[in-house]
């Protein structure tokens, strides 16, 4: 576009050179000034265009970042209630299973130790013995009888 204007200026300058030389010099100088002014305006427009495109690119990056953040927040809002519900359900399941696991462990546990069997055998023998050593029978009253020899005897009425 500046070349086209410059071409028009040059053609008009050439056509006018046929007139008065003083006026021609003035017109030529005006044409040069206008050309320089047009060139400066074109440079300013190019700079403004670069600034606008740079700002537009920055706005585009910010928009993309904002959209990515929005998507992240939307995914988090969708995921958080699911995680919270899952954690509550797992806690409830563990609370329900704990007594069952405890009962299973108690039922599964076997006391096969030899010491326990030996103690049980001694207790059973003591229970069936005529004179128990460990478990004393309950006596109603203890009466002391004297024998013919003068010894004392225990007797149970």
C-alpha cells in the first residue's frame, strides 16, 4: 500500500514539474514530506499491529490457562464427592467386618499346647480322686473324735 501511494506521488510530482520551478520545488518538497510522514505512519501502524497481536496472543494464553483451570476444578468437584463417599463406605465396611474377623480368629484359634493339656488332665484327675489335693471338698462341720489310743481323728458327719 505505501508503494502505491509513493507511485502516485512520484507520478504527480513528475507531471507538475513542467510548471513553475519554484512551485515545483515546493510541491516536490511537500511530496517528500508527505512520503516521509506516510512512511512514519506506516511504521507506527506496523508497531501498533505487532503490539495488538502480542496482546491478543497473551489474552489467548490467559484464556487457555483459565479454561484448563476451570476443567481441573470441574473434575475435582466431580471427583471429591465420590472419594468422600467411598471413604465413608470403606470405613463402615471395616467397622462391620471387625467383629466378624475377631470372632473368626477366636474360633480358629487352637490351644494345642502340651502344658494346657497337662493342666486339664491334672484337674480332671483331682476332680475324680477320692481325696482331692487341689480342690478341697466343702465340709459342713469338722468334729474331732478321740480314738481309744487317744489320738484325734477327723470325722465328717
